[in-house]
C-alpha cells in the first residue's frame, strides 16, 4: 500500500518543485536548476529499487548520451544557417552595445529585468535543457543514488576508501579539467568549440573531482576535526532548497535594479567576497534554525503542497 502511494506522492512533489523552479527562473534568476531537477525526478523515481550496479551503469549511459549530443551539436554547426551561427556567437562574445543594453536592463526596475531575462530562460528550457541539462542532471543523480546505496555518504566506510577517492579524483579530475581550459584558451574561446566540444573535458573531469570532495567531507566527518563545520554543512544540506532560494534573494537584491543595482559594478575579488560571506551566514544560521523548526521554510512549503496537507513545522 505504501509503495502504491509513493508514486503519486513523488509525482506531485516533482510537479510542485517544477512550479517553484519556473517561478524562480522567470521571476528572479535565469540560472535556475530546479526545473531540471524536477523533470529528472519524474523518471528517476522508477529507479528507486534498482541495485547500485544498475544505477551506476544507467547514470553513465545518460552522461554518455549528453556528451554525444553536445559533440554532435558542435559538429552540426557547420550546417547551421549563417544568421543562427552569428546569433550563437554573439551570445558568447556580445558587442559593447549589447552589453550596455543588458547592464541597463538589469539595473532598471523588475519589469526591465524580467523582459531581459525571459528570452534566455526560454532558450534554456526549450533547447539547453532537453539536449544537455536533463542528461547531465539525471546521470549525476543516478550515480549519487548508487554511491548512497554503497554507503559512501554514511561516513562509516574506512579511511582508505575515502583517501582513495581524494587521490583518484584529483589525479583524474584536475588534468581533464585543466586540459579543457587549455583547449579553450588555445582556440581563443571560439564559441562553438568552447561550448560544445572543449566543455566535455570539464563535463567528465568534474565527476572524479566530485568524488574527491566526497572523500574530503567524509574524512572531515570521521575525524571530527571541525565538528562545527560538519554540523553546519549538514544543516545547510537539510535546508538546501531554502538556502538555494535565499542565495537568489540576497544576490538579486544586491545586484539587480529592484535592489542596490550593483550589476556590472563589482570586480571578481568582490564577487568572491560576497560568496564567502553568504556561505558563512548560511552555515551559521541553518543549525540555529533547525533547533526550533523541523524544516526550512521552503522545504516545509514543498512538503505541505506535495502531501496536500499542512505539515508540522515547529519542533
């Protein structure tokens, strides 16, 4: 009976997340990833009882399909209509006039931001999502499910495994990623090659690097060297949706015209400083919030809408 009810509940949860993602993408920020996650959730639910080996193979197959589509996209560019190719390149290397228009729009009011944002979001949802994002996100989710089934996220596996993940991840991931960047620089960031072919080195290099991060975090947890940090990371993870949306709220308020209008006015060092401050604030606030509440506010809303009844909130 529980298994029969799980299907509709998961479908509803994915649909609610999809609606949240659409609102996030069109109303606030065009870099939204929630729409992709929600669409993946609709079919990854079918793998909930799969063995780790099947999850691993299926995840790699999705990633391979995504890589093949990306490579074919670059290869096919020679047959694109000239105006389509010119438009694609102008997105990567915009003219001074186009940059000025975007800066003015993003420093204007919310309506001008919205008008500037919508065409890019439509492009992502209609083309980039079905041809790249859905395969990448779905493949990584299946790989994560396999690692979870193997207990790699529990912190209970031995030090040797986690140390191996760090070593192998760095030895494979760093050279692949570095070679991809070198290839793009050598080609002077030619848009078609950089976007479709050279990006594949980072596409695959990021996977072993992710394993290295898993190994590092698990060793931190096992060693208890920084218990406050590990508790903070755990709390941030439990409130992932809330923190994700909060980052959008903070940064759009700082940079967009409906807030302080700093778009295009902060250099790289300043941007890195803002990122660091936001991380520190969320690492500090999340554990304190969870002392009094069961979920983050966005997680509570998501669960309540998914189960179609108000969920308990306070502890």
